[in-house]
């Protein structure tokens, strides 16, 4: 990184924050010929690369390998009982993260993006003050500023991080796998941790305050995840309130309203993330922040200050890396004077990498009905899919929700919700269908390769026409 002294300090674009949204804006802008600076207080790559998406999926892949080895005898491969060497798992995680970090750093350098090491704050005149770790500072100016400071894990009162109390940040630094784990929060991150640790041998309890885990996911798909979790011994409790904990020994005992105390070795607090807007020094800058700490923007990610945008986890949009990329492109296109189309947040892709995987786009069946749509639904399970049987993974389903036409025939596809083998890699067809407002009749015409997992999506769509091959 560049120190905060001795450079030409005016840029076409300054980005405060080097996570997916921030480096996305920098790379897209620099590829269009803009002179770009990124201000990052830690490492480029942000939470996603260093303490989020990438390390989580690496550990989930370890869990996948462990499951595969454990069931190798089903394929006639005799290998004995698998054993986990946690230190090797964590070393591989670090290797993957470091490789991607070095690649990203090299790409930014190749694109001639200037990276400043320090904390960036926005001044009232739209200049940016960069303060280094030793207190040294430098002022930068630009034609445009993008705020992309990201987010940090939310915590709970009485659950200060330390000892047995962890957030997602600390999970990736564990020196050993805990035997007994409580995960507070049954959203995407909580379910990924629960699935991974259970597969690697931990006893796991998920505690969710809402009536359902995985909010936003279709209830039929959630049921398949719950069935899998139950079969693997994961204790999922919904509608519960955790009142506190009492440390003791190497672990702690949770107090759960209306339930017996739960003694565990580790507690993972997974109750969402909060924006890091306070790090930007926005008081007096003219940029508005709501009561939750999110920077207020319009549909084009513009703040209340001309020439200043905000993107990524800093604004109240889906906290997904690929949404941050889309917002980055949206902003840069405006800087270039090109047509900028707002992100349709209701139709972004969601992927959850637990076992079974979950992927969805568009409305759930209930959401479609609540929105006033008369719908038709098709559900296709993996038991009849030849590729799923071959790989030995038949948990889950593909569910397609379509609008019912006045004549009773299926019309526009409103949502595609999936669980099962590699559905995070299969969602592309459903994503295009929902976002292009395609109809069932149009999609049913397409030919799926055989044998493939993608046949299940094709079969689910085809069956909505009243005719089908295998369902």
C-alpha cells in the first residue's frame, strides 16, 4: 500500500473502503480509464475475502470433503474412518485467502489504482482525509467520492466477544474445533456455521428468535434444510429468546427463556451485521445517516451530497458481495455519463452454502400470494434425478412459482427456490428467467443436458405446462 504522503492527490474517483463494493468500483472505473484511489485501513478484499464469504466457503468445502470420505464405502472405496486435522484445515483456509489477496493486490496495481493505507474520512468540502496508523495524515481530492466502508458483525447485550463468545470474525481464527457449539441466529451465516461444524464432528444447537430459520427462503425449501439438519443431529430451536450466559470452565452456560440451561464450549453470535458509517466522520459532511447507521441514498446510490455515492454494506440493501459489485458498476456508469439502470433488489440471487445448499431468486410462494398474485407451483425432488443419484446427494428440491393466467395456464415465472446438490451453481437459469420476466412456456422449450442436475429445473418448469417426462 501507498503511505499517506508524497503523491499527486487529485483523482477522478476516491473510494473509501477496499471490500467487494469498493474494489469493484475501483477496478471497473480504472478499466474505463478513470484515475482511481482506494483508501483502506486494513487489507483490500474486505470482510468477504478475509473474514466472510471466502474463508466460510473454504471451511464448508472441508466439511464437504469430510462427508464424502465418510461415505466413500458407499461407492466401493475403502478408506476407513476420516479424521480431521484442524490445523491443516485452517492453514489451507489461510492459503486460499492469501492467494486471492495477493491476486487482488496485483490486479489493483496493474490497473494503476493507488491504494492508501489508512482510515478515510469525508470532509464538508468533499475532500477525503486519510489518517495512517501512526497518526500521519494527508488530504485527497476527487471529482467523485464513493463511500464503501462495509460492515461488522452485530453483537448482543451481555455477549461481549471474548473467550467462548465468538462472531464470524473469531470463528475463522479458532485454534481448534469446539465440541459443543450454540449458534445464536438461524440466518444464512448461522446455518452455514452450524452445518459446517456439525459435519466436522461438533454437537450444534441453533437458537433463532423468529418462527423460521432462513428468513426470505420459501417454507418448502426451509423444510428440506430442517429435515437434513435433524437427520445429522443439529438441534434447531425457533421462537426462542436467549437471556444471557454464565461463563464456567472453558465454556459457558446459556440461559434460554422457557428452556433448560444449555452448556456449550463456544457460542457463535450470528445476528446480522451493522454498517461502519461511524468510521467515515460524516457529521457536518451533509451525508445523511439513518437511525440504524445506514447511509441514506436514492435508487442510483447517490447521497444527499452532490458527487458522493455510497454502496455495499454501508447502505440498506442486501448485504451480498455481488450486490456490492452491481452497485459499483451502477455508480461508475454515472461518472462516465452512461445509462445507469438501478439494481432490482427484489430479484437478486441469494446463495447459502450449508448442506443442503440453498439458492433462490424472486418471490417465495407466500410472498407472491401476499403480493396479490394468483400462482401455480411446481416442486421437483432430486430422487428422480439421475445425476443426483450418481453423486449420492438427493436431499432438497427445486420449486418454481409462476403467475397463473386468466385462462388457468402458467405465465411469468415469479420465483425459483432450490435446495440440494450444487444449487448455488445452478441458479443461473432461474435468475435469468425471473429477471427477464420469462414465461413458463418460453422456458419449457429449452433443452436440458442429460444426465445433469439442471434437468430438475427443466422438469419443474415443464410440469407446469400440464405435461412432463419424469414427474
